[in-house]
C-alpha cells in the first residue's frame, strides 16, 4: 500500500495537469481574437509562470517519496541526459517545423493554426537565439510533467502501456491551440 504522501502527490500532479490543460484551452480561445505584438514565448509573464511550474513539478516529485530513478531523475548522468534530450528535442522540433510548413501549405488552416506559427516562430536571428533558450525551459517543463510525474510517478499504480498511451493522448490534447496537426504530432512525440 502506498503512503498518504504518495496519494497527495498523485492528487496534486493530476490537479497540476488539469490546471495546465485548462490554461492551454483558455490560450486556444484567446488566440482566436488576440494577436500579441511579439513572440509569445518571450513574454516575461509566460517565462515566470513556466519557471514556477518547473519548480512545482520538482517539488511534487520530491513529495511523491519515490526514488529519483523512478521519476527519471538520475543525477549522476544529468549532463548527458540534458545534452541528449536537448539534441533529440532540437532534431524533433526541426522535423516537426518542416512538416508543419508542408501541412500548412498543403492543407491550410484546417490542420494547423497559422496563428501559432506567427506568434512562436522567431522573426529575427536575435529572436531565434532567445526562443531557442526559452525552448529549453518549455521542454524541461513538458518532460517533468508528462514523463517524470505522470509516467514515472504513476507507474506504481498503473501499467506502463496505459500510462504511455494516455500520456501521449493528453500531451497531444495539450497542443490543441496548434490545430489537428499540432495535436497529432505532439501526441506521437509523447508516445515515442
């Protein structure tokens, strides 16, 4: 039987996921009528909120009482994990970006929101490097929430295949502002 602190972790991790999901839903609604004057990833409030969520994920992981390895936190090999994960993330992002451009050209807005491309794709070389740096925190948050807390954290009570499939579907749904292609691509990345 799992201790009470673990069940508190489960409740809070699922609550955090619901909170992030609701925020994503509200963002999708907002982007139908509002266009930021600069890259949304570079807004200070966005970055402060992301940092707070990262710290909350780490705190929840510690609250769980699970071994760090269960959550995918292997401190002895953290540099190779970060470098390998970052490299894989960059390659996936480039592939997804190229595929997205093709999907938008071939299928138009019904498959991917051009608004998302307008507000997150860098508009200059200086912005490119700023967005690249910010994307590290985006990827870290996604990995902490979906792979560490939801997959690793729920593994003691749910079977891995169910967690992988549900996590991929949920990860895809969290990308709803991007449209159908964004959800499918993110969902596949979440399962992979």
